[in-house]
C-alpha cells in the first residue's frame, strides 16, 4: 500500500510538472502565431494581387477574341 501510494504521488507530480507551461513558452508560442498570421496575411494580399492581374489579362484576351471574330466575319462578308 505504501509503495503504490509513493508511485501514485510520483506519477501525479510528473503529470502536474509536465502539464504546466511557462510564461516564456506561451510568449514564444504567441510570437510564432503572430509570425504565421503575418505570413498568411501577406500570402492573401499576394493572391488578391495575382487574381486582379489574372482578371485583367482575361478581360484583354476576351476583347482580343471579340475583335478577331469581328475581323473574321467582316472578311467573310466581303
């Protein structure tokens, strides 16, 4: 009984000590989260810029296609 009580106390202390996070650990984690958020924000801004460029290119392509179609139709009518 006494031996199992010592084992139980040792296991409880190990769980308590392993489960506690220090303020330094939490600060380091907060810094990593902030860096990850900044990276995600930069990626989102870059993606939005890329989407805008792609939309402009698509509009230009559609305008060129329409112009070529009109030129072709005019040539066919002559």
